[in-house]
C-alpha cells in the first residue's frame, strides 16, 4: 500500500475520538489527509482534548516526520 509522502503541515490525529490521548491513539497526518478523515470538522462532533506536546513529539518521531495516511487517492 502506498503512503502519502508529505512531510510538511503535519498534524496529530485521534484515531478514535473515544480512544484517549495516548500514543496508541495518535496518527500523524498531513493537513490534507487530516481534512479527509470522516471526523474532521464535523458539526456536533465532540473533539477529544488535544494531545500533549510529548505525545505529539513521540508520534512525529515514530512516523519519521511523514504523513501516515495510506488511503488511495486521499487528496490527489
């Protein structure tokens, strides 16, 4: 499966809105891929609290500072 190659404008996304703020619920996405998730910007959507700076840094390091999206044609 191909992976998005973007390395700029990265954001840490909650995999599950009810999954907590730990690293196991964090996924690095570029802004475009983040906007294409089903939960991004949904009205009436209860966003979970923001990740800590430590969790964000760890997620970015684990992802090698690259978007982790593997959806085909996510933002082409």
